[in-house]
């Protein structure tokens, strides 16, 4: 008989950052935007993690919800260890982030992804052009955040995002 493993999805703690970076490192530059260590600590409250129930402290999945504007957030750094892929863990992490968005009073979630089918299954739709009004765009362009620059489709971040699909989910 196969034993059903229960994997807990929880809020990230400072001690998880090293493990999150190890998990994300093989994906950085290809499907995820590379980040410095300090960026993970600064964004710690945005992260949810999944911990291996057999090896406490081993992070096997992560994802972050970055609030961008009054009603808008972006899903960032959604990753699952290859050994645990195709088991629904990415979906559980994404649903936890969507619940966080609801708790924060947000009603639109954006992502920039190569994993179009995955996000389609979770209620996201591809979008063309901007997901915000021109006046909000004008405010967001003041951000120093590289992810916001990608969201706004600014020329300076184009090399990182070639081929990515811009997707949005309304809550």
C-alpha cells in the first residue's frame, strides 16, 4: 500500500530563504527572474512554502504574492522541486497565494509565465497590452522593482521575458 504523504503549505520563515534560493537557482534565468539574496529576505512576508514531510527544513515548493497596486498583485517565484512535480503541489501553492490575495482585499492577479497551461487550469487568461489603466501605469513606472518593470513591459527588461505570456485572473 502506498502511503499518502501530507505536505503542508505554510508561510515562509527567515530560515527558509537559503532553501528557497537553492530550489529556485536551477530555474533562474530560464523560467524565473534571478534575484539577489537580499531580495528574498525583503519579500519574505510574500512567500508560501511547501516543506518535505520526510525531511523537515527541506523546501520542495515555493511561491510569492507581490502586491502591485490597489487591487492588483503578481504571482512570483512559483517553483516545485522536480522530484515532486506533477503531484498538484504547484496548484496548492498557487491557491494559497490566491487566498492571500483575497485576504488582502485584492481582486486581480497577474503572472508572467511560460507555464500557460498550468495557469489556464487555475483560472488565468492570457492578456494583450496592459492590465492597468494609463494613470495606474504612470504611477507604477516609478517603481524600482524589476518585476514591476516586466509587468509594464518596459524595454530594459525585454531580454528576460522573451516568450513569456502575460496572464490575469479576476477574483
